[in-house]
């Protein structure tokens, strides 16, 4: 949070910084809720990224944009598309919380969380493509999406059965960086 002056009053710049952080948090939280709503109300027949046809009626609760987002993210990431709104909400929390220690810039912490998120997403999609093919029958690219098919195919080709151990390591490191929990 912003530091108070010696007299106990917030300066104008402290007030503006706090207001901007809070406003950013609310915008990001609303975006995260919109993304969850769009993913939950996904219908394959809605016009979207992978849909071919002339559907004029959209049944997705997020409208055409929500239908397009849900279709593209589920196509690319499978079930792990639900991590996208989680990361947006987590970013809102990091922005609002402010730096716990003024010596560490908040941008570096957020960037490290995003690196962990990408690692978690890639390894998780790969695992889902390898181990959960029966669960993703209603998804175009299966439970791991296109990323999962790519990662699992590449890892199995290069490392054989050891690919699962390597993916587990990447997943654990990614979750640690993403969450900040050791």
C-alpha cells in the first residue's frame, strides 16, 4: 500500500497510485469473470475461430467475442484454457497488492509469475494430451488442445517414456513460479 507522509496524510501521488492500482484490479477481475463466463457457456455450434458455417445465433453468454475466445482457447489449450482467467485474476491481485518489499519491482514478480504460468500451461496440456484422451471427446483437439498435442508429440519423439518425468519436472517448476509457493 502507499506510504503515508509524516503527518499521516496521503500525498496526491500516493492517492493517484492507489486509485490506479485499485482500478486496474477491478478491470482485470471483470475481464477474468467475463472469460470464465465465456468458457463455461461454450457451445461448439457458435460462430468462432474453428467454426465453419453461417450461424447467426450466438448462445454464448459472452456474445460473439466470448464465443470466439472460448473456441480459440479450448482449441489451443483444451481444459487448461480455464487457467487463462485464473492468471488474469492472479495478475489483478498482484497489481492491487502492491510490492511487499520496495526493493523488488512489482513488474519482475508479475513477469516471473507469467513465465511459471506458461510453463504450467505447456506441461499441463502435454500431460492432458498423453493421459486424458477419453475426457476431451467434445473438444476439437482433445483435452490438451493443440498445444498439448504438439508438446506431447515432441516430447515423446525426443525423449520416449522419459518425457513424462521431464514434463512432471517442468510442471512442478512452473507451478512453483506461478504460485510463489515452495
